[in-house]
C-alpha cells in the first residue's frame, strides 16, 4: 500500500526486498548515533525487520518504507507514531547515510506534517530528538516546532528534547503549501 507521494519520494508498506537496505541503515553507527547510541547487531536488525517492519504499516500510523522514486530504492523509513493522547502524533524519520543532505528528510517531514494536520486533522504534532542531533533539530525548527521540555535519560548522560508543533503555527508559517506533495 502507498500512503503518500512527494516529488522525489513515496511512502509504502515494507516489502521483503527492503530488508538489505534496512539492515545496512540500522547497523550503521552514524545513523544510530542519536537514536539509541549503538548500531544494531546484524541479527537484531534482520529479526526486527522481519517481525516489526515487513508487511507494515498497513494504515496511517507507523514508519513507512521511504523509496527514492528515481532509483526505485529503499532509503529509510518515515512517518507518524501514535502518541498517548489521541490528539497528537510523533513525527519520525530515518534516512540512510548515502542519502543525507539532499533535503529528503525535510521533504518527508513536509508531507507527513501536512498529512497529520489536513488529513488526520490532528491539532498538534510532537517530536523527540536527542540533544546534539543538529540535522534533526534544524528540520524541526524549520517547520516551526518549538522546544517544549528536555529530560535526561537516567544514568546515560543523554538529553532528550521534546518538541511540539501546533497546527495554527504551521499555517502561520505558510508551510501548509502543497509544494512537493503530488498525491495522498
Ligand atoms: C536526521 C536525518 C533524518 C536528516 O536527514 P537529511 O535527509 O540529511 O535531512 P535534510 O537534508 O532534509 O535536512 C537537514 C538539514 O539540517 C542541516 N544540517 C545537517 N547537519 C547539520 C549540523 N551539524 N548542524 C546544523 N544543521 C545541520 C542541513 O543543512 C539541512 O538544512 P537545510 O534544510 O536548511 O538545508 C538523517 O541524518 C538521519 O536519518 N539520521 C539518523 C536517524 C535520526 O537521527 N533520525 C532522527 C531522529 S530524531
């Protein structure tokens, strides 16, 4: 199933052919640096793919296989995670290292923010980012997410920054333009 498309990306259910690219991404120490800190061992990456990603998501929430259309290639996973409250969701994005710095996470974020506010009619989006993840912080700030609170993970020295974006602030930003989204 395809959930959304943008100019360069499409977001679909994970398929068996995504496994190798998924495993390479999740065993990459640079990708894991601010999301847990350590790369997944190979076997963990394979079993997580088969048990938690393959055939998923099938509707709305979850991390969608993110495909670079011009290469028909799996380059990461992006989407919305359910929040404890029905009135919000977490924006999330993982892009494989060879594809960093091309504006792809921003393009995915723009599409999911629009989907959350316009299709799901959520009033608020959330995001959690480890302090120091400058690229991710920059993306959130670009879309006008505001830092709501910070919390240290006990005993780890790692600080998690919790961001939020209210629909009204997104509209004020003019970011609700349909630019980049070609289907939903
Ligand atoms: C974070 C991540 C998704 C960014 O993906 P990306 O496709 O390279 O991001 P984009 O190219 O859309 O945008 C990155 C922006 O951050 C900026 N940036 C990158 N590194 C930066 C740094 N060290 N300091 C400040 N800004 C930085 C870029 O210049 C770009 O800004 P621009 O849009 O104004 O040009 C990617 O690095 C990734 O998947 N990391 C591993 C997983 C992860 O950390 N996910 C996020 C969890 S919160």
